[in-house]
């Protein structure tokens, strides 16, 4: 059950102007902070990185998406299998998902 409560505050014109100016400054600060964070997010680079040689190998992999048991058909090299055995399966899926979506979720580094 909710009740409505009416509150009356008596302030002078000068006090009202001070309150409004303070609120306006808060709003301006928040707008600037949102704009800064938005711009920072838009220009941030992917934090995850894989070697270029592995990215090249992943481009050649034909995944068997029906079973998805960390097994793939047509693994190109033992280097890729060893890289995945080191626990990089989530990184592989993030890279391939980013490629499918047309975004860089994973940065390709040297090597």
C-alpha cells in the first residue's frame, strides 16, 4: 500500500537558484562522464590476443558445429592442436565468433 505525501519547502529565490545551479553542474558532469566513457569504449582495442600463425591456421579450420565437442574436422597443423591443448579453446571460439560477426573480439599479434 502506498501513500502520497506532500512536502512543501520554502526557499528564497536566491536559494532556489543555488540549488538549480548545483543540479545543473551535476548533470553537466554526468553528461561529460558518459561521453568520455562512450568515446573510450568506442576506441578501445581488443584485450585478447592470439599469434598471427594461429589465426592463419584457424582461418583454414572447418568446424563441426553440430557436435561442438572441442573437435574439428580438418585440423591443419599440430601447432594449432598444441595451442588449443594449452587451454585456448575459448580464445579460438571468441576469434571465430568475432570473424563471423565482422568485429575484432581478439587481436592478432606477431608470430
